[in-house]
């Protein structure tokens, strides 16, 4: 029933289509490898292979939007580390789901606003991730450091562009350079790093 609801929401958009559904993690992995979609909506708790392992295996193929019932689901931390680009509550209104799909398809990241700070701060506190300041931080320009702080605050490229009075294309360039210099896979990793090293708090 839940999947059917999500399918209806997605297929209501003229520029989106659903290429498949999977009832468990293993089936999801196989389907993503076969269909190679732009975006995957992934539940965390699934039979056979859970959503965390499934995310880990498909994150290099598609952008993953994690859907969960609870604001502070402990498994979400691991899902983000596994490569998820967005985190959304299942109870979110349909327009939020569509916005999340569009954002991650465009290379942005999205964490539910109600939990962004708690989520990332909790992630950064984990003893397994001891804070260490990578020397690459020193290679960032002032503007790239500024963009990193804005990304860590949960802002999208368009929001950063408005705040810094530059074009969205310019922000995308800064984000790409920042990720490249810091050797990070995506914006979520950048957010985690920013909290770990104390750029935001």
C-alpha cells in the first residue's frame, strides 16, 4: 500500500516515471542494477537485505532517498554513511517527496528540516568518527569554505545562491571544487565533515 501511494505521487508528475518496485533489499539491488534509475526511494527496514546495505550497493548507480517513519531512526545515520543523498519522513506531504526527488536528481542533498541538526550532530558525536581536521581544508578558498558552511546548514544550491548573491551555476562550481579538494563523495559527506571539524555547531 505504501509503495502504491508513492508510485501514484511520482507518476502524477509529467517528467517522472516509476521503472520498478521491490519488496526487499536484494530485489531492490538487482532492480537498480538492471534499470539504472536516476533516483531510488529506499526504506531502511526491509527483509533479506536491509536498506542500509542496499543503499551501499546502489549509491554509485543512483541517488538514494531514504524514507523512514521516525525522525531519529538510529539506522538513518548508517544509511547516510552508506551513500544516501536524502532523508525524508514517510509522513511528509507529497510535494516534499517530489521536491526531494528533484533535488537529488539535480545533484543536491536533502535532510528533513526537522531533524537535520540533530541527525548530523549525533552522527558527528559517534566515537568511531573521531574529529580530525583534514589538511585539505586549508586548500579551500574563502568562498568555498563559506559554501561548505551553507551546505552544512542544509541549504540547497538555489538557497545558497540567493544568500551569497551569485548564480546557481556559480554555487554548483564552488560545491564541485569543494568536494573535489576534500575528496568527498557528495554533499552529505561534506555536511558530516563540517560538523566533525567544528565549522558549524
